[in-house]
C-alpha cells in the first residue's frame, strides 16, 4: 500500500490546476491527497488549517506574487521542511534563481511541463524533504545523546541527569510524556523521572522475569495481544550496549506490536500509565562481570492524545539514551557505595578511638583497686586476720569481674558495629528463662534493692536467641540497679500477647534528662547526671542491637529524680532467623 502525501496547488488558472491534478493522480509510484487554492489569501488560510507535504506555487497570483506569498508563508506559517516547487509561465532564469535563493526546492516552467516531469519532480521533492527531516532528526538525536553523555561526565547528580533526559526525549519524539521507571526488589516500583508530572509509585502486576508461558494466564499469548493491539513496545536484546536494529528499507518504518523483552503482561503497563501507545526500552546495568545484565528499570515514551505510530529510529534513539542513563546510574551507585564505605570507615575509626579512651579510663580505677588489694595481701598478709584477707580478695574478684565484663561488652559492640552478629533462635520457656535470671540477680543485689517479677498473658511459643535475650535482660536490669544508688524497687514485668511478648524494667533511680534520652541507644552515650557512677555507655546500645536482631522494638521513658522505664517488644516468631 502506497503512502499518501498531502499536496497543495496554488494557481489562479483552473485549467492548469486540473492538468496538475490529472498528472499527479496518474503517478503509479505515489498516492496524493490534493487541495487547491486560486489566490494567496485562500492558500494562507489552508496552510493555517493543515500541514502539507508539498506545495506547487504559481509565480503569478491575482493578489500578490508567488515570491511574496512564499516569503509570508515562511515567516508566519510554513515549517522549513515543507518543500515548495515554483511554477513560472515562461523560462525566466532570474525568477528561478530568486525563488531558489529564497528557499524553493525546485522550479518548473509551465510550457515545458509534462506528466513525467511533474511526477518525478514532486517525488524527488518528497524524497529530499524526507531525507532532510531524517537528517535533522538524527542530528537532534545525536545532540541529545551527546548532551546526556556530557552531563554524566560533568555531574553525578542522578536526579538532574534523569530529569534532563526525559525532558529532551519528549521534545525530540514530540510525544505526550517520557518517564524513567525503576523496579524495586520487594515492593512496587516507582517513576523516578517524568517530563510532565511528579514522580509516583506504580504497581506493575507482572514485572520482569516471566515470559510467554507465564503470560498465558494474564494478557494472553503474543499473537492474542497483537490482535488486540494493546501496546507498542520495542527492545533490543538485554545487553548493556545497544544491539543493532532490524534492517528495514525505511528508517521510519513502523515497529511491530508487542516486540517484548520480558514483561509478561503488556496490558498492565497500558493500564497503569493510562496511555494508548507506549515505546519501552530497558535500562540494563552491568552485573559484576556476569554476561546477564541487571534490569534496573524502563525508559518509557507514551502517547495518549491521538494515534501514534512509533518508528524504528525512535526506538534506536531511545535505546541509546537508555545506555547513557545506565552509565549514569552505575556511576551514581558507585559513588553512593564509596561514600557509604567512607562513612562506615570513619564511623569505625571513631568507634575505635572511643574504645581506646573508654578502656584506658574504665580500666584505670579497677586496676588501681586490684593492685592496692594485691599489694596489701602480699606485704601484710601475716598481720591481717582472715576476714580482712577475704575482704581484699573480694575486692580483687569484684574488680576483675567488672574488667572481664567490660572486655566482653567491647567485643560484643564491635561485632554489632561490623554487622557480624547472627541470631540463632530456639523455642524458649520465657517464664523459666527470666525466673532463673531474676534469681541470679537477687543473689548479688544489695539489701537496699527489691526485685519484683510479675507475669501476665500467654508467653508460650516464643522463639528467640538465648544469649541475645540474656544480654538484653542483664544490661537493662544492671542499669536499673546501678542508677538507683539509694535503693528502692526494681520491677520486671513480662506480658504475653498473641503474636508478641512485651517486657519492661522500671526503677526508682536518678532518671535521665530529656536532652540526653535521644542518643542513649548509641554506643558510649550516658546521661549527663551520672556523676561518679561508673559505666561505659554500652548497656543500652547492646540491648538495642539484640532487640533489632529479633525484629523488635525498644523504647525508654524517664524523668529526672523519678526513675526510668525501658520497654521491649519482641515478635514470638523471629523474622531474621539465619
């Protein structure tokens, strides 16, 4: 089937217009829709209403000359790509030269005009116009690719690069909208750049990975979807570099419907983006040497304001842009990884410095006590009775245990910082577990403190890590006792619910200033009112890390002088079992 081209004949002679029409309609190689105008005013009105592929313009018109009309049309109406063929009544070379200089594509002398000459001249004009339009489009495509590549070299701001790309692609393709859609591994994907609307989350029912066999239950087979004409899609094979496009006789040949790359439900795209026609190419990232690339997202051009037939060169250009965007995305990801690694390294260096400072400070006092007690025993053991000897030995044991616990806490926090700790949940009898821990604490706590243990609800069916759970309890209960120097009650409440257990420890101690509470779950953070009470600021950090490994929550409420309450909520079924 021949393409139909729209042609306008501007001539005040009806007989001449009839001849031109007859000649052109007999052309076996081309089909025309022909309109006529007998004066400049009518021609201008027609040009304002519609676009013409070719214009035959007579030099002599009743209301102005052809050159004057051509000049007015160039300034007010015509696109520069519309070819104009000037018609003259005689072989006036001066008129011909003037018309060509002004921009006419060709000229014909009426006395020498034959059917073959007119047909060939018009066909050549159309061909030359198409080649020029294609050249202009190619240049614009190359400019866009070069602009995108330049922005990648000049900027690592991914948002800026994506927004620039979608805006320029929309202008180049003259479509309604261009978007960059990013897939998410465990949730709905999101439009991260759009040329006409804010970014938003979009669900694609069947995203990536399944092909025709998966699609048979949804949108139907490829042939069925093709018959429905649901979506125009294009993609080369999923490689990081653009694959060659099909060799077609015309660069502007239409792309076959439903030429897919792994979306098993084309209809979902059409419905989600509410468009009539989409042109889609993947954004593929290199995959650490793996020959199969990582599908990061989609570059989508869509059109909804009328029928749109995408062309092969549209797809080629979109594919080249997607390659440049893939480079930009990988550069941005590499930068983010490097910055994260540097931040982590800085954090670890700060942590090491804090460890050194804490150890040097916290070890000095118990070491002094140990050395003093040991020296007294060595020098004066003969003069000391048994009770005094036991008291000095008790000091040595107490301080040695404190130092041992300090080392254990340092090692444990270091594991949490390096993210090397793993959880190994088992089925625990919480009532028996916490009862044993409470009894151990009662054996060591002074008479000034009273430990209260209360249980409510169903605590059966809890899965947790015995060691981590013990760390939570010991650190919280020891803090409650230590920061209640005047004694008082320390309450431990265990509450069982259907899918979680909640326990809290409440004391009547010195409390924590509001300004200090925000950072207390960070390592080496302590309340500003602790005075001479010894401590490293690791207890709550260790407790929180253990709670996090269980997939739970820990909160704190406190008032200065009235005590502190720390509440822990843990799911009965641990979600992070290794």
